C-alpha cells in the first residue's frame, strides 16, 4: 500500500502536514483494517525513549503519589467493595509498594460480600501487572496460564501465569466480582477484563472496550516531525481458544449499559445475586410442602441445590433458568416460576369484584347492592334454541355463595 502511494505521487500535492498525516492515517487504516495505526504530525513531541526513562526514574515517594492518584477504594452500601484503578501498575511498582497497597487498600476490601473493579477510566498500564490483578481474584490452589504476549521488537513470547503466592490474602472465590468498562477502557485493562470474563470469575458491565493494544508505541519517522503509532505487542489469548482476542474489536460486556450507569447496574445485579440463596431455599420449601407429585420432589430439590447461577444477571435470566430446569426434571409444564412486582395494598371499595369474592366473605347488606354484585360476577342469558348460558370466571368461597 505504501509503495502504491509513492508511485501515484498524488500525495506530493499535499502541503499542509496535518492534512498529510490524516490522509496517510486513513490510507494505512483502510489498507490494513486496523484503527490502532495512526500517523501524526507533532513538531513538539518529546522522544519516546525520554518519556519512558522519565517514568522509570520516579522516586519511591513519587511512585506512591502516582499510585494514590490512580487507585481509589471504598465500601459501598450493601457491604460491596469498590476499587477504581485508572492505570495498571507494573511489577516494579508492585514489588516496591505492594505492602502499602495490601495494608491501605486491599485489607479494607477483602471481607466485603462482593467486589466492583472499576476500569472505566483505565486507558492502559503495564503488562507485568496483569498476573497480580488476576491472582488476587483467583483461588490460590491452582496456577493458571491466562495469556501469552508476543513482543514484536524482540520477536519473543512471554507466558503469563497466575501467581502461586501473593502478599496478604486472595478474594474469596465464592464472592461475586463485577468489572466496569467503558469505550475508553484500553490496553492492559482490556486484557484483564477479558481474562476475568473468560475465566468466568467476573461479570463485565458497561460498554464495549476500546479494542486497543497491550503496548502502543509512537515511533518517529526518520528525522521528521511525523510519528507512527503502532501496536508492538499482541495478546495470543490462550483462554479463548481459536486465536480469538479483544484487540481491535474490544471486550463485549456481559451486560451492556452506558458507562455512566454501569455502577448502578452492577449494584442492582449484586443485590439480585445476594438474594439467590433465599430464593432457592423458598422454592425448595414450597416444593417440599405443596407439590402434589411427591415422587418427583427429591429430584427437584437435588436439581435446585446443584444449579449454577454464575451467569444470572437479571430476574428474567433467573426465571428462565429456573423454569427450564424445573420443568425438565419434573416433566411438568405446570410447574412455573414468575417474577412479579410487589402488589400495592388493596384500595378498599374500589377493589376488583373477583378479589372481593375470593378473599373476603363480607357481602353487601342491601338487596340492591347484592344484586349488583351478583350481576357483576355472573353472566346469565338464554341463547337461541332455549339454551341457558351461565358464565362465571372464578369460584368464590363457599360462605359467600351461601349468603348470596
């Protein structure tokens, strides 16, 4: 594609460098179908090697200030831990300041009932920090290969495994974790969200992520003020199988919602999931006490006890899963779970006639009122051919029928 542009010589007619950069970017991106490739004109940009050395030369105090700026935590209502990370620290920072993070941040979140990891504002970070984040959310009895990173400049691959040991304790495997994402979530943060989703360790809530790269480098083109931004490393994604990756396409959330509403949605999901054990228990009690096909009850109770609710993120999900399972096990389509909104208190005199007949034996005292009540419930007529027709839509209580 570059050779064709050089041969056409049309590009030589562009005198404005910014316009030239836009034209080159459009050409490269369309030729390779990769929006991460960008050519820019930046006469004031520092050399990237100077920027990198400035970062690595930070003092202990400067690193600490930077971590405090990029990491925020609190315990929300409902005993939900909230951890917002705006930049993923690398192995060097974590080795030096890991003890501080464990004491001042992690210990405050460790005993919460569920955890929200907010990556909506995280646009990158260091690849070496990936195993640390994953390991604190992964049970320690197994070591898992979570990614393989190919680095183009060195032409090498590096396998990323969970850590066999971590400072402090890991988050309990039986507690829910929700990862929040936005269209700005990029690079290393995307890889973390993707890994946790593929491991089924977290529910991803928010927007599809940026679809960036683990490491984007800005390379000066010759001695000019033109730069090429290019991904120099690639995730090979062993967890997904088939060579699938989030790069270029982004991480698709489990529950899609605008980024500004993602935390609210996550808390609603966690509230539902916190109620799941009670729902299952009440279903078991109802089946045990009321279901007429007694011989099928043990199988139903066993099924409910062994059900996997890890993918349930809404009432609709829960109802669908319960009905499919219960009806299959019982072979009874009448066995039905419904989600209903709480009923408002009866408004008294305006209540429906059916409810009045079924729930309360009180009958109007006046004859006219009794006749009106009967006429509203029972439809009586004589059809052609002298055929009597009687319709009523609900059986009333015996005491009401006797009185009427």
